């Protein structure tokens, strides 16, 4: 992308807030379920995750979480890790972890 | 930020001990740093939680195994910490959104909203802890 630093910063800021909103909506739904539907049996649990709606919502939640965490991690490293090489390594490790998280979630939902 | 230029060694008083026990962080500062700490913690456990989800959905045996793990004493403790981290991060995040909109920026409201975030977070965690112990 040809975005300069200020455009990238604004993009990060917006994505962080937008993904937070997505995560919040999913969380409210999950918390509601936890209040009314626990303890839950295996049959109901698998039934919950068998619908296309739940799978899609959870997948979107996972992607939003990964993007939100990636940006947050970038901010934290930028503030505390001053050597660029160390920062890049740690950021890369975080991206790897979050990518594994997303892949794992998608695998769980659709296999 | 460019790499630090060390033309002259400048005294730094930022040891962990100094930060934790000597430098007094104001309440909004605590909410903020805990927001970061909780965020890091949640990132650290997200893959583990995804694996638990996978196991719980794979078979009845897997479901029971996950239930047993989360019912164990270390499991409940871990769950409690993760819940606190999520709740605090969520509430502190909402406080940040309000600050983005310019609400509660003055000192008095910044302090009171910080206290509310911390208190509500601990209260919700206590409720969950009570439910987990039952």
C-alpha cells in the first residue's frame, strides 16, 4: 500500500475500534448464552456450533480478534521495544501466533 | 521513533522495582497499563482457548476432557484470570472509546471512570469466581 505513516496510523485506529465493536457484539451474545444456557450438554454445544449463522459469526469474531490483537501488539511493541530488529522479530512471532489462532478456529468450525 | 542516541549516558530510574513500588502511578495510569497487560495475556491464551474449543466439539470424550480440565483447580484459576483479563480489557476499552469522543477527559471524571472500571471488573470477576466455585 502507498499509505504514508499518518494514513496507516488512522487505518490502525479505525480498524482497532471497528474490530472492538465486532468483538463486543459477539461477546454480549456469548455472555448471554453463558448466563441462560449453562451448564450445557455436549449435544446442545455441538448443535450450537453446527448452524451456518454461528459458524459465520464465530469466524468473523476470530478474524476481528486477530486484527485487533495484531494492532494492539504493534502499539505495545512500538512503545517498549526500541531496537527495530527485536521489534520486527517479536511482531512476526505475534502475527504467527494470531494466524495460527485464525487457522485453528476455521478448522474447528468447518471440519 | 529513531534509535536512541547515547552521546552521554543519561541516568534512568526505571527499574521494575521503581515502577512497581516507588513511582506512584495514578489510578487512570493503572487502568491503562492493566489494559495493555490484559491484552497481552489474552493474545497469549487465544490459541490455547481455540484448541480447547476444538477439543470440546470433537467428541463426547473431548467435551468431557475439556470440562474436566476447566473444572480442575488450576483450570478454574486460569479461567478466572482470563475472565478478569477480558472484562478489564473490555471495560477499559470502552472507557478509551468514551475518551476518544471527548467524554470524561477532565481529571475528576477520568479518576472516577477509572475507579468504576477497576471496581466493576473486580466485581464481575468475583461473581464469575463464585459461580466457578459452586
